[in-house]
């Protein structure tokens, strides 16, 4: 049986960031994941400067053979809206990445022992230590396996009462002729809100790759909303017409409601398993990375004592970092649809609102400093 100090279930940005920080501190770590890496992961795919800083990402080394597209602006509007407001900056405010490359890089850099390609089928406690799949023994179990993480289910049960974002996304490599056929504004990421404010679509070009998708809080309306987005993007020349997009779907919880337990004796949850995705933008990469690093710092400070009370600083750190939750989602549910459409249409034509609120606050969190070590 393999043994370790910490077993991390999930090798995405949350799990790999946690493993990286722990390995730097000399902690014995195994990372397990149902997938093998590199894996195909659906995601619009951009990271903010705070993520670059927190991960100490070498922006000269990482782009060698990988996509790393600086973004110096965004276009924001309504789906089916006549015009989209351009927000421009004089410096890169975000960087387009491909998750298959980014996740693989972080997992390799972590230098942890890896056990990939096997699903978790059993977890039980044996005299204060965790036995997973009858093959791994660990003193501490970290759940980083997304919204369906088996560790999260073990301590919180099924998350039926938590708001879930459901999304459909596709990413494809475009040939030279297809790239020439789309609008010259395509290199600027586009964010297009649904008129009821219950979701938004995106169109993000990263080099020769184009990612489109839409996320909503209402799963029943997702197919129709996605069709409207595609028709809108085709009609405005942002994507090729009748392109065979390889659609994939996923869901995740957002931190707009009580998250359930994030710790227990010998257990911690990070990333989407802890439901820390941003309630406004649905952003999850920054929260995944930061929650992984915050968890690792707590683990190191616990010095091998993993009782619940020794893990409480992690919960406090998450609350301090993400505790202020906007009420706009609740407000949006109370306002009639006709009013929402008018208000949203007017506000999204105001450049100052789009820049300061939608982009700087909701999507980039530019006024929040990078996570300090």
C-alpha cells in the first residue's frame, strides 16, 4: 500500500497548486485523478496577473510551446445587442491559456507522486488515517476533484441546495482561411450577457484557438440560450458559420450561499470542491489556485496535527479572501425580466460601468492584490 502525509484527490489547478506549495515545504504528497494528463478540460481559459504572481509563473518560460495570449481589452454587451462596449487598457490585464497545457504544466511542476487514470471507489478511516481504494494510506485527505469530488460528497453529501452554474463550451483550432473569415475584433475577448442577467456567453480567441461557451444558473434554458449565442456570434462575424463545434458541458457551485463544511478531522476541500467560484463571473481558476495555496499553508503550519481545529485557519483565510458576496444575483431574481433587459442594455453601454464594475470588479478583481505568501 502506498503511504503519504497528504493525499490530494484531483490534479487540476487547485490540487496541483496545493501539492506544489506542500512539496516546497518537504511534505510527502500523492496526487490522484480520474484523468490522465494532459487532459481536455473545458474552460474559456484565461488567468489574471494575480494568478501569475501567486504561482510565480515564469512568463518567459511558460509560453515556450504553450499558448499564453496577453489580453489588453474586452468587449462587453448583450446577446443579440447591437453594439458591444470596448474596454481597453495600456497593459495586459489577463492572459489566455489552454487548460490542457496549463493544468499539465502545473501538475508536472508540483513534483508530487502521481496516481492518475483511476476513479475513487472507496474511502474509509482506519485509526485516524484514510484508506483510499484500498491502495493508498494518508494522514490528511484534500478534496480537489471539482463539484463532483468524492471527498466533498463524503463530508457534505450531495450539494442539491447550492446554486450551480451549468455551462456548455467548445474550443477548436481554426485554419488560416477560417481565421481570415472572422471579424478583426475577434482577438479581443467578448463577454455577452443574457438579457435576464442569469448568465453570459463568451468568445475568446487564443492564437489559432477559439473558445466559445455560455454559462447559466438555469439548466433548462441552457440549450436554447447557447443556440442564441452561436447565432449571434455567427451573425456578427465573430465565429465561422456552421462550424462543427465539439460541445462539452459541466457544472460547478458558486460561493453565493453557505458552502457547507470545507474541513473536518483530517479532511480539507479546495477549489470547486469547496464551491469557491466567483458568484458574478463564475471564475474558478484564481479561486482554485488561491484556495490550494491557502490550504497548503495551513497544512504546513499544522505540523502533522490534522484535527479539525488545527485546520480552521484555512476556513478563516477563505472567508477573508472571498467573504464579501455581492447581492446582485438575488436582486436579479426579484426584478421583472422586462426591467432587467432595459437596465442591462443601458448599463452595458456606459464605458465607465463596464470597465470599473463588470471587468475590473467582477472578472479581473483588479483592485484585490495577489495572494501574498
